[in-house]
C-alpha cells in the first residue's frame, strides 16, 4: 500500500507538470511538431527540464541498494536496438502527430473531461491490447523482459 | 512568467516525479507501460500502484488544466482521432515506451535504445504533421 500511495503522489506531480507545461494542449503539441510550418519550440524546454532532472537524479537514486518501499529496482533488461523498437516508435509518432496526444497528456485530458481525450483513451488501450494479441499469436515471446537489480 | 520558463518548470516537475517513483517504488515512470500493465493479469499489488499512478495523473493533471482554464481539444476529426489512439497504443506497446518512458526516463538513464526510440518517434511525428498540415491540408 505504501507503494500505491507513493505512485499516487508521483502521478499527481507528473500530471501537474504536464498541464503546467501545456503538453496537454494538442494544438501546442502539433505546433511543436510543425517544424516546417508554424514551429513553436516551447515544448523543447519540457524535455530539457525533465531529462536534465532525471539524468542527474537517477544517477544518485540508482546508487542505492534498493528503493524505499520495494524490494528491488525494476529496469528494462533489453539492450539491443531491434526492429520492434524502431517500428513501434515510428507507429507511435504517426499517432502522436495525427492527434497531438501521447499517453500521459491523453490521461490528463480525460481527467479534465476534454471530449477528444475521452475518445482517444479507449482507442489507445485497444491499440495496446491489439499489439499484445498479435504478438502472442505470432511469436509468443514479445512480453517485455525485465531484469531485477538486486543489492550489489 | 515567460512560456519557456513555465515549460522548463513543468519539465522539472515531471523529472522530479519520475525520480520519486524510481526512488520509492523502483519503477520507471513510463505512462504507456503503466497503463498497459493495467490490462494484464497480475498481482493485486502490481495493479494497485499502476492504478494509483494513473488516478493521480488524471486527477491532479485534470484539476490543474481546469485551474489554468485549459480545455483545448484535439483538432483531429473523429475517425482520425480514433485511428491515432490505436496507433499510439499499438506503437508504444510494440516499441516498449512513449514520450515519458523513453524520453524522460530512458534518456535520463542514457539508454541507447531510448535515444533511438525518441529520435524515431520525433521524426515520424514531424513528418506526419508535415504531410497532414502542409501537403494534404486539414
């Protein structure tokens, strides 16, 4: 339950950050992606602020033996740059550019009751389920593997 | 405050949230992965932290949008909007992450996979906007 409480507060902080940064406004997002037109570079500062924070802070967090309310850190194990990674990212980018929503802002928009976010969200969940269905049928091993980083 | 400063501040809050989630729960704050895990059969504890993160995100984020009088809808027409949703869900599941998992967290861990993913989805999104807004019109 402590982990759920921590996740609730982290989710809240994440959502406040997204709304403050206006990542939740699809027109701002499309303006940011419109490099060859009406380019609005403001959202680049969101990525700069977020990655500069994680690049410094993750370093110190991952020096710990374990997280505060869980047994171990759960980090992605895959290292190889493969076709699913590139194809998946390319498909995601098309959807992002068409609607101006990526998963976080779509959830925040739905929370605010914005109609287009409320419609986008179930379609997004269906897309994730569709991929898992296809993957399970065709290779049966596409579930993400995770590595457990035990105390070192 | 200038808009770029507010954007930078929002980004720092997002980075602090991802840091706190890793510090407390040992998890990566990737929204697509967290949501996908909710539709997977798993233990109650695993489901609980994911549901709690999503509730906090949608609740506090939605409330902030109201406070800031933000209510902008997507300009995409309904069929395009639904297609976009399916593509985002499918692509982030296939590619193991979205803007938060690969962008905020992956780049913070200096992951080469995430760097490739970010460059790929940025490029494909930019090309998509170029095609839909300039070559074919909206």
